[in-house]
C-alpha cells in the first residue's frame, strides 16, 4: 500500500455514512467515541472540522479537530481513528501528518494538542514520533500532549 494514496476529505453527504460504519479493533473500544457522535457534535459546534481519511477511493478512517483555540491556548484534535481493517499500515501516521499540515494553515495556530488515554500505547507512540510532548497536562482520564507548530 502506497502512503501517497492517503488523503483527507471533509465529511460530506457522500462519505458521512461510511465514516459512521468504521470500527476500531476491540481492544481500542474504550478509548474513543463512535464517529457518529463526533459528526453530530460537529453540526452543533461549528468550529469542529470532521474529515474522512481515504486510502485510494475507500474511507479508512476519521478525524476531527477544532479550528479555534481552546484549553492550553491550543487547537485540539478531537478524534483520529483508523478502521481495524486498515490498522498497522502507517495510515494513521500519514493521516496525522496531513492533519497537522491542514491545522497549521489555520490563523494564529501556535500549538496542536491531542488528548488520549494513558494506556493507549499505540496513540502514545504515534504522537511521540510526530513531536508531541507530554508536559503533564491531564483532563479527566486523558493526558494531553502538545506539538508546537513553529518548531
């Protein structure tokens, strides 16, 4: 599988249902809300930007970020998931790189922040490999890691 074939497409009338059908592996179920919840949330919080992650012409994942800064004066990643069928192939990392690039185009982006459960080692390795740093920030059951955009 070529990682050049990965792209982000805003969730729309053609792909929203496919996004809702995506599933993480069973050992990840406790770490993430269903995509349908995220898509619904984006309809009420207009600064949230949901995207389908495509591999070639197939929806393989979903992500969503806030286009406005929030806690810790950063732009938060709300969701990023890869369907269990596509996991372990570098798609999550490639999509996260594309998302960081997309978020970096927003006005006044200084920091990109993502929260995840500390037990989610796949997320930990992914974000650490992309330069996200744990400064000890905690929000409920999640830890928040930060990537400075200007570095």
